[in-house]
C-alpha cells in the first residue's frame, strides 16, 4: 500500500512534539527525510502543508500532510502496525485510556511548563504554574504506578507522548519546579528505561542544551 | 460483583456530554444517564474521574473513561459492528481528528470569548469565531455532513454548535452565522438538528436560554 511511499518530517530539533514523531518512525523502522524548520522564517512547504496552524511537526506521506503530533503518531501506528505496535489493536478500552493520558500530557503538562518559563518568577501566576506542574507530575507518577511503561509491559503510545518531556526535568528544576528525583522517582526511573531504546536516545534533547534554548525563548518571548 | 452496562455522567446543558449520547444512540446502545450538579459533584463522578473531575464520563461494565472525544472514538471501536462513526482509512481518520481538535481548541475558545465579552472585545471575538467557522466550512464542500453522506465523527464532535450557537447569539446580542457569511455552515446546522439522535437528546431551548442568560450576567458582573 502507500506504506512504501516517501515520508518527510518537518520539525524543529528542540520540539518535544516533533520528537514524538521521530521516536514513532524509528520504532517502526520507517526511513524518512528530516527537514529542520526555521520558525522565525517559515518555509513555503510548511505553510502549504499546515495552512491552519503553520506549526511543526508535520508528516508528509504519499503526497498528503498530517499535523498535530499525537495524530501523527497514531497515523504512523496505523499505517505501519509492526514492528512495535504503540496502541493495542484489539483493546478499545486500553486505546481510549492511552489517548486520554496522551491528551493529559498536552493539556496539563505542556501548559504548566510553558507558564513556568514564560511568566515572571515571584509573581503569584508563576507560583501557580509551579504548583500545577507538581500536580501534573504527581498525577502522571500515580498513573504509571509499578509498571515498566505506561503501555504496561511494552513501550507504547503514552510513553512516546511523554518521554520527550523528561528532557525538561532539568529545566523545571532550574525554574523552581522542584527536583524530579524527589517529586516523581518512578517517572525518572521510567525515563532511564525508555532512553535505553535507540529510538528514544536518538530523539530526545540533551537537557542542558534544552535549558539554554529555553533561556533564549524566555528572553525572546517571556514576560518582561 | 461485576458492574454491567453503560452509564453516562453528564449535565443536561453540556455540549460535551451530548456527544457521548449521540454516539451511543447511533450504535443503538442502551445507557443510564446521571445528571450531575457541577457545583456539587457526586462521589461517583470524582471516583471515576479523579484526574480532571469533569463530565462527561462513560462507565462501561465498571470501567471509566473521560474526555468526550476519547469516549466517542471508544464507543465506535467497542461497538465496531454498529453504525460507523470514524472513517475507515488512517489518513481520513487523522483528518477527522484534526478537524475535531481544531474545533475544540480554536472554535470553542472563540465562541466562549463572544459569550463573556461586550463592545469591542466582543466584536473581535465574533470575527475570530467567523474565521474559525470559515476554516471548518471548507471541509463541508460538496458534502451533506463532515462525514460525507452520513453523520460522522466530526459531526458528532462539532454538531453541538448547530443548536447552541443560535442561543449564544441570542443571549449575547450578536450574529455570527448567516447565509451570506457562512452558507455551508448554516445549511449543515439545519441538517444536524434534523438527525434522529440529535432530535431525541437536545435540551429544551427555553431552559438553555435562561441558563446561559444567567451565566452571561454572572461573567459580565464578575468582570466589571
């Protein structure tokens, strides 16, 4: 089928959303062309492929574009079901739970971390961001429980959705969000476990390089 | 003792809850509806959805799910020999999910902004909403419903607007959708409210108008 057609990923090195797609493609051993985007000067290809949001990541496959990282990961999983199925094919309830928790990462965790670096330290809104981040991390910690992965015994959809954010633990600490090893030790152990997979190790950002990047973002877009 | 059957925790005026009812009714699934008082949430709701504490929640044979978009996909897969809600092809599914996310993230925010504002801020919000709806409208070209000939996933997720928007317009004193500005949307509105499962579940108009009038007054006086 179309599975053999060319695959292109429009992305940005530091984006945890783009990294999800890179991890999924690597897990499925799909060859693709990676095109780094300059978001300060968006390419024709990006604007044409994602006219609604003009954001990365965008997956181009068989002449069509798919946007939104979680949708891209699901599309990858459905188009290349093996190896490494990310969502259980025959368990609608497990699929639904996985989608819920992946959305939770987007709606709660990403939102808190953005407020954490954008807002002015010391302000009540920043204090709230710190509290909300702790809440999000402890909720995810509880959801993981004693399991090896959010997918149970196998690396799956929620693991892909969350693992790029673990590179942000160092940044959270620097911005007063707390020490991950104390707040969510299971998540920290889980992150190490995931990083043993080549797909993850190759994709996720170096925490220190990421922190420098976030400082740059704060200087450019943060509250003055 | 295993809990059997289907329960929906919702709220009579909630567009998110009504989606779940539409999906279940399309599949011909019998369910018990529990109407929540959101100012005084039931112990059962909090137990079934501790992560976000929101309605709707679906409980199927004792297993809970939250997030209406996740629930609707689950219903489609759990009763997969019934009425097809999602498209069959992975790319079409990605497109459907993308549109639904766009409507949820952008359109809902714009509609809410109209509801809580007056004057210039409201005029801007109306313009925003019209832009969002224009984007959605392009997916209706040449079709009766977003799903094609039949009411499908995007119709289930976005269909609430067909009934709620005229009420928002009335309560907020604005016009958003007209035949001139958004002809395809307007025509689709008419088709949606005529669908059997929709007709069977819509809350009484006068009750909904009264509730939203009171809510708008609350927002405006809080902002003053």
